[in-house]
C-alpha cells in the first residue's frame, strides 16, 4: 500500500461513553480527532445502563459461589440469570475461561485490579462533565444496596469485605434505616449498604450528546457511518467505511463495545470478547419513588430515578448478540419491581442492550496485539459508564506516546495471547 498523508491524528470507532470520552479527551488535548458510529452517540449500552457512577463496583461477575449456585440460577423462574446452552456450547473458550476466573485467588486479583482502577473514576470523568457543561445531569445522593434475606447478606459478606479492603466507603443499614431513606420500598428487608459519595446520571445519553457537542465545538469531527475494516502501515491506519470511503489517521482507538470484534483488521477478533445481554424497563410516572439508585442484590437489578421515570435495569443473559428479545427477562423485572414497590402498572418501555464482557471481568485497554497503531478500549462489562472517562484519558495518553495516567498492566490485551 502506498502511504498517504494522514487526515486525522486519531480515529475513534464507537460513540458510547468510552468512545465519546476518548474523543473529547483527545480533542481537548489538541489531537485532530474523528469519531465514527452509525448510531446516535450514547444510544447503545450507555443509554440503557443503570445510570450509576459505581466507584464501589470492584466485585466481578466471576465469583466462587457460581459453582454452587449455578444450578439454581439456571433453572429458577426467579433468577436474574438466563443462559442459552446452545450459545455456550458454541463458545467453550469463553465459558471455560470465565469459570476458571471464578476461583477465589483469581477473584481476589480481579477485585484488586478493578478497585485500584475505580479510584481514578473522578479524575477521568469530572473534567469531561465540566467541559460538556453537564453538571445538572449528575445527582450526588449516594447509592444503596439492599438484601431481602439473611442468607443473601451472609453470602455477600466476603465480597463486601473485599470492597472494604479496596477502600470503598459504606455504612451498614438496618431495615428501619433503609425505609427512613427510601420509604416507598415495600419488599422484605434484612440489611443494606449505603455507598457514600457515589453518584448517578439522570440521563446518560444526554450526557454523551453534550460531550459530542463540546467535542465538535473544539474542532472534532463526528461521522455517522460504519467502519467495516482497517489496515495499518508504518505511518498510520486506513479505515474503510461501509460506503467505500477511505480515511487515514495516525492511530485508531477501537471503542465499539460488544461489536469491537466485528471491525476487520484490528486483531480484536482473536480476543475472547463476550456479551452479557442486559434488559431494562421504565415506568414514566414513578420517577419520584426513590431519591437514589437502589440495587436489590438477590434480584440482580437496580431501580434508578431518572429524568424519564423509574428505570429497573439488570439481569444477565448469556446468549448470541443478535438473538431475539427475551421477554422472560423483562417479565422478571416487572414481577420483581412490583414486589419491591407494589403495583406500578405496566412498564412504558422495554430495552435490550449488550454489555461487552471479557471472561475475567476486566476491560481490555492498550495497544493491539497486531499493531501499535491500534488502541483497544472495550470490555468494561457493567461499569463502562463509570470507567469511560478515565479510559478515554488513558487512551489519549497512549495516542500521544505518553505513559498512561495510571497502571493498566492488568488490562493488557496480551494477557489472552
């Protein structure tokens, strides 16, 4: 291939929270940046999240209890987990690796890596919130976890001790304490934890939209198009859009979440990127039921007060990314939300999204396994909204040849080679 002048310093593929954070950090630091996504910014998994800035979320999905609880999780009608056996059999590498990372020693290491990374959440996110003039979208009122049974709470004791060891600040609450804070909760209660200093976002898509606006005000370019493939040489990267257009850049940042493996030529197709399908339902008229996000631990979901109403978001469905919508998951959320609050009526909206998940529950951040012209930033599973800002700051460092803002050794793509 004949080298030509580069059109951009950095092309970002994917305009969710991670991608837009990367683009805004890069542009405000002087890199000529292009971001590509065929869908509106923040309209994918970012839009449908539980909306928490979960700086306490250092406990991975992997857990030693999986080995004993898996039969119940897979067979109970009241389980937040849904598993397509056919999909699992087609992806044995991911499933075996996931289970291997459920061993206690691995879980401890994963928790420590996440815990250290999460301490940098505010340093990555707060400057972008200010840059985008989006302070009004951030609600600082802590976050609450509740357990409805003694057995559930005792089963989480080790995880909560790991949180404490990572410096997570929380108060233990009695049922009366919980109802004092959130009097509309009607379910049985045993204990709760109040994560002090945590925040949530009243509209994640609006946050990303304002970030896009500021990105373009600073001279950045947004392109509503799909990147089909890319190729690298010794002076840059050429991307090929699905309409046949070619664009040159010095570097490319792959931030396409669960779709990252679909961009040919990046090397990401060789990584064990899986998908946890998650669902939410929304009750437009019940946004005032809560004053903060409340996670029901045993039920596996959050109830979050948002600009558009009360969102019930959670569940984990292990299935192909393009499998049909599973009504059983939203039916489950409806039943459980009624158990939590009483009769809320029918949901006004339902939604399905795709959490990009590696089998060790750690993101992939760093140079591609095939070229240092390509940077990876995906696989943030349940906490992409939380870690998008700091990930974008790190990718911007790497794109400029600097040491990253914090240690990313545990997130290296090379750990799977």
